[in-house]
C-alpha cells in the first residue's frame, strides 16, 4: 500500500522547504542501515535543494554502512556534544527519522524537545509520540527509507532522486527487509527498488559493501556464535544466543559485529523465534526475531522494556546475563500455544 501523506501537511512542509533553511536531520541511538540510509538520503536531497543541512547521530555506527555519499558530513553527538548542541540551537527545522519516541536519541532528547525549530517526524514504528509539528508515520512501510522515497516524491521531486540518494534509500530498504524477505516487503517496495535501480546505482556493489566486508575475526565470531553458543528449545520452537562481554572481547568485537546474527537461528527448520543477548557495560541488550504471526514486539514490550516491529524487535534487561536468559525461558511458557502452532 502506497502511503498518501496528508495533503495539507505536505503543502505546509513544501512551503517550509521552499526557501533555504538551517536543517538538522537526526536518527536513533546505535544507528542501523535504515537510520543512516534515511539520514543521508534525505540529507543529499535537501542539500541539492540548497538547504544548509547538518546530519547528526547520537553515537557511532558500523563501518559497513559508513560508505554512503555524505557520510563524512555526519556529526557524532558523543564525540562533539557542545558543537552539536550549538547546531540544534541554530536550527530552523529538525527532521527526526526512524524513531517514534525522543527517548530513542538518548542524550540528545532534550536538544530536540527544547528546540524552537519546526520539527518533522518520518518513521515506520507503531504508536509514535506526539513531539513533532509534522508527523509522517506509516507502520506498514518496510522501512523509513521507503517513506523518505515517498516523501521526496510527494514533494514533487521524485525525478530528482539521483544515484547517490538512491544508494542511501536502497541501503535502508535492503537492511530493514532482511534482504527483501521480511513480511513488510510489498509490491510497492519492489517498484521503489526498480525506480532506484533506474538511477544507475549498483545494487550488487551495495550488497557487497554491507554483507561481504567482514573481518576474519568477525567471521570466526559468527562461527563461534552458531557452533558454541546457539541453544535450541524445541518445546517452544525457539533458539537463543547469549554472549558475555568477555566472549565478545575475545573476538575484539566492535560496533556492528553482532548485527544480523539473531537471524541465523531462524534458518533452522521449525524455529519460530530467535533471540540474542549481549552483555554491555550497563545492561543486557536483547534482539528478537520471529516468523509468521508471532509478535516479538509484544513479547519485548511485556518482558524487556522494548518494542519495535512484529517480527523484529529489541529490548533491555538490567539483570545479569544468566538471570536475563532465565527470565526469557520462563516467559516462553506464556506463549506456548502460539510458538507451537
């Protein structure tokens, strides 16, 4: 289903963007492919329209998504907090991408909420909070990048999407759909991809940059996760991987090295839900994936202060790693009928 944004809002935003503005574009903590793809896709478009654009991230992100056009212009709040504060203070417009709650930007939350700038939200998560002047929310979309494509198109500039903008948008769609296999992938998404390919972008090269540039250590780490750490609970058609900080340090883990590993247990026949637990300095980070109608979003929300999408969600635990896993296993009994269906 193609999102048709409110015409009145689109007209107002179009008028807002009709003259050069100081624009800050930002996204969520620990940005992924959709976050950086939408950030830079929209940034490249607005720069083309002669706006003064500052793309900002709350913290760092993986190397495999650091090659897109404009990456060198991204400001990292953790590295330059005072400079980023000044950028927010001077902004005429703030555009929030790929998050539905200002808490998702962590340390930058107050910079957004206290700013007098006009705020625009473009996002595909459920139940967005009311913190922006203009809200373009469409949870049915495969990705925020898909919405950025429609946003540009419905501003009347679809033909201005060049190869560099297309590469960014394609990256977000590719990563957030699990290489076009998740349920959010629709016929409309494929049509967008076709239009992006018509710009001359090299989709093969993009796939290689994202998925085929791992270090030897990261590849061996993946083998360790599957061979030694993957546990399968056949009674509940569930698998999980629990990683201590010491185990990740053993393979010199860096940002992004655990990305996508949660999907591998779903390759096992019969597995309906997969989880990965990673021990951080201040909490246990949890990523959940599922097949079919089982909602890991509801599961994450009920037990791990989390949320996200129906088949791809996450959460946090402030228990120990072992206690978190025990809580996870105990919670499966409540979903026994759904997981065994």
